[in-house]
């Protein structure tokens, strides 16, 4: 890697290590300094992003605050090569699933996974396991060895490596989800009186629940058990309201809503964002369902038409500023809508119709700037 890349990755990892418990007042100035330094590097070495910034008249000379750093539309990861380092030297390339268009998969290049791994580890422990050091994990989605281009697969494998007991297992193989094997393993945890973390993509639970319903199987998982889902139902033929899904979790696993958590992540980001459900209940006995991220991620909600920040409670399109996204673009304009609260933010779904106007304009500007 370039000297600039080595230096900035070391600084970002230092920031991650310094602020493991989330936002702190002293982190604000440091975040801004790092974001501006990172913007300078990405402007210099990430040519498609530089061209896009120039169309917005934003350069390292004119941008003085992280909020002014142009957010690249997430579509850019499908249309362009967004990498400050040469892509042929990447340690990993994470790709989107291509549910919208299988022929246009977004790619996020990682010259090193040291930052990605550091960003994943602490928040997982803090939000998912604030009350324990290890837990048995039963994983419903593929491990990294089955899908090396999946950021979720690396996330799941890391979770088991960092925090899983020796009884942890993956139940997804070349033939799909081993529902029978998983049901047997869950029954064994009941006998052993062992708490378990079920973890996997949201839609994997639908297949499991269909199987349990067909076989008339119910569990009374041990106190301390919990369920993590991620991904929602984007691109699936069948959708279930999330509140209803958690209601069914209670029915089939006897796991209360306060021990269910959704992880919000995407290939284009290098960090994850979580419901505060388990953490808030552990710390205060009060459940906060709003999502939040670690200190190195800032989430902003913008007016869908003007792409200017809106006030708390006002619905708009979501932008994430992620320092761990050091090689591509630290500011990502998503296709998600939601609103900010005093506690974090609430995710409402995908942009559609008139809501997508600002995003569409930004995509047009990005492609025109790069001659697409």
C-alpha cells in the first residue's frame, strides 16, 4: 500500500481502539480531522470520486467539515471502480448480492482487512453481547469459506471466531440451510441449559420458521439466549413485517423482543449499525429500539429533493460517514429512508417514487462526471 494508505489505516484503527464505547465529546474533533484527511486521500487517488466532487465544487481546499464531504450514491459501486489503491492488490473484494440486477453487482475493494475486522469486533461485542464474554452461536447463513466475496459471511465467521464457544456451528452448507440439524442442536442446548445466539440473514429465519411450523416444533431457549437478524427482505418474493417476525420468534423460540437485535450493514460500508435493544436493556432496563453505530460512523438524514440535512423526526434519505471506508468513499448516499431521533435513527425502508429524486440526480451527476 501507499505510505498515505498505511498511515491513515493506522490512524483509523487507533481511533477505533480509542473510542470503543461509542460517541464521546472528545471524539468529535478527532473524527472531523480524520475525515478531512481521509477525504484528501480519496480525492487524490480515487479518480471517479474526484471527478464527482469536482462537479459539486468540493475539494480538500474548500471542505472544512465532514458534513461538507460529498456523499457518493451507492449505485456508484456498481457502475465504477471506487478504490484509492490498485484493485489488483486487494486482499478481498466484497460484492453485493445483485438482487436488483444480477449483472450489476456493487464491489468494495479492501487492500487490507485489518480496518474492517477492527471495526466489526468491538461493536458486535458491545451491542450483541454486552452481558457475556462468549456464547454458543448457531449460524443460519454461509461462512466465509463458502462465500469469500460476501461481507456478511466474513462478519459471521469473525463473530464465531472472536466470541463463539466451542459448541458454535454453521448450519448452512452447499445444500442450503440444514434445518433438521439446527432443530436438533437447539434441542440439545435446552438439555444442557446453554444460552445460544441464533445469527443470520433475516430471510433465512423464514425458511427455518416454515420448517418448525410444518413439524410443529417449539423451543424454550435458555435465559440469555438471543437472536440477531440482518438484511431484511430486499429482493425476496415474500415479506414479513419485522415486528411480526419478532413476535414469531417469541412463539417458536421463547426469546423476548428485548433479546432480538437487527444488524444494519451493507457491502458498500465497512462498519455495521445495530438496534440498541440488548445494550440499552442491559444498561438501564429500558429498551431503545433505535439504531446507532460506533464512534467512527456518523449517520445523517437528508431531504430527498435538496439533499440537505433535515431536523430530527423528519423523514429523508440516509447518508453514512464511515471512517472505516478508507479505500473507497467515506460518505455513502444510501437508497434507504428513515428519520433521526435523540437516541439514533429509525430505518423505514427503501426510497421509491418521488422520494428518489435527489438520489437520481446525484447518480446522474456521478455518471456524467465519469463519462458513463
